């Protein structure tokens, strides 16, 4: 006698528009008259109800559509309108995956159900990301261009980013190599309300667990000094690691003097002392400083550089409003263009004599006057 399992066995017959699926009962030994009718009566199939949301297992994937097992006698197919837009999502599905679908046709004239993944496209992909983040599982993303914030990536139509600091050593200095590459990453941040997705290639490549990272992060204290290893540079600062915790030394926190290129005094792989300025609880990152390990030269500038005294400084550059003079590392003043004769040019790099006209410690500004051959009457 034929069994229920044999009666429900599915076979796939492709057509020009969709994957048609029909019941293909297994051949069996001759049966007594009426036994088949009795079997169907006792083991009738209940078609999935229109509008119902069900879990569907992906059986087959083609460029034209997807076949699903929804527990019915034949496989379900994706509606033609959605199948036409499926190319964006195909790289992220694989046979055996289970996704949510909604029944839109219980049984078409060809004999198979038609389903919709619209809700999944709108919401389910965010559910996947949140679950992947929670379980620290990898996802496949497609890399795009490299921009100021990092490498832009795509996951099922959701645009995200791999921050430069989240790249492994192989790519942190050559991020363009990942353009148009499909890679595995771990989810760091996901926020569907802000349409925000941040992932890490480094975490996937090195097998980093962010649960362990969080414990290490919680033990770090603001204001304390730690050893940090430099792992990369950007136009706005230096990327480094304190243990396994990522940090940034902003270019303004490297030195009390103005720094235009961090690479001039630091190099990748260096181990340096840093002080923790701030902990970013949202993403477990650190803001670090080198300069705060030394005394702020401006804290004593009033006593060290009083008004109406002569000092020697170095002309270091010309700005729109005048010349910048460095009195010592971290202490610079401005000779305003109005204090210089018309058309006069001062030699950059040379030592000159100046008077301090005015100092604003709070704004870290100092106004200087070029020392004339005779002291101006204003100073008498």
C-alpha cells in the first residue's frame, strides 16, 4: 500500500515562468479497490491559508526564483513581481535556509502555492542582522568603495560600513583591495530605526569574540595610562589598540604643538604610552591622548611670557592674517598682518625678536609684535 510520505513526495518541473511542482506518488504494489480513496480521505492535505505567515525552507535557488517547502504537497514559488527584484538578495540566501513567507495564493492553477517575501525584505533582514549580532555569527557582505568613514558594504540592500579600524592587518593600509569582493564579517552595530549597520572584517578574520572584548573594555579606567600599539593612520588621527580594545588618538591629542601629519613622529607597530580620555560605551572604543601625559605649556604661559618683554621665536608659517611664531613647542603666537609694513615679507624658518602684546590662555592665543629697532612709543 502506498504511504503518506510517498504520496507527498515532490518533484520539480521548470517552466518558462516559474518552477512548477506536482505530486509524484511513488510506485507501489497493487492495492485493493478503494484503498487509495480511503488513504486520501484519512490523510488529506490541508493547503496553507491565504494571508498566513509561515516558515519556509529554501529548496532550490535560481536566477528566476526560489522554491520553498511550506509543508504542502508541492513546493511553493515566489510571486513573479518579487522574483523580478530578487537579484539584490540572491547572494545572501542558500539552500536549506528557513525564512518567513506569506501565502498569497493557496493553490494556483498549476497546483502550487505562491508566496511573498515582501515582509522579509522590509523587516526580516534586520531580524537576521540582530540575531547574527546577538550570536556573534558571520554574514556575507559585498564590499563597495572606500570612503572617509571606511569601506561601504551591502547586505540584502542594506548599506553599511566597515570602519577602517575594523580591517585586519592585510587590508588596513590597502582597503581598496576589498572593492567588489564578497567577504565574511561580524555585526558590530545594527539599528533599523536609523538604518545603521556597522560590521567588522577583522573580527571575522581573527575569530574575535566581542563578549570577551566587552569584559576587557569594562576593566579599563578613564584617566589611567596604558600601553597602546599603533595599527594605522587616518587624516584625523592614529588608530591603536590597548590590549584588544580599539582606540583613536585624535590628531589634536598627539602633541601640545600643532601636528599636521601623525606619520612624521609615529609609525605603525610602535608601542606608546597613552592616557584614556573617554570610553565610548555604545561601541566599546576608547578616545586616547599622548599629549596629556605631559604638562600643558599654556598652564604657565602668563608667568613665562609676560607682556612688555622681549622673546626670541621661530617664524614657522604664514597664514591669511599674519605670521605664526613658535616660542617653544606648544606655544605659538600671531604677528598680525597689520603690525607689519605694507608688502613686507618675513623669512620663514628664521629666528626673530618679538614682544608679547596680549595673551588669552583660555583660547590659547597670543598676539605678538615684531621687535623694531626702537621700542614703539606704545610701550613707553
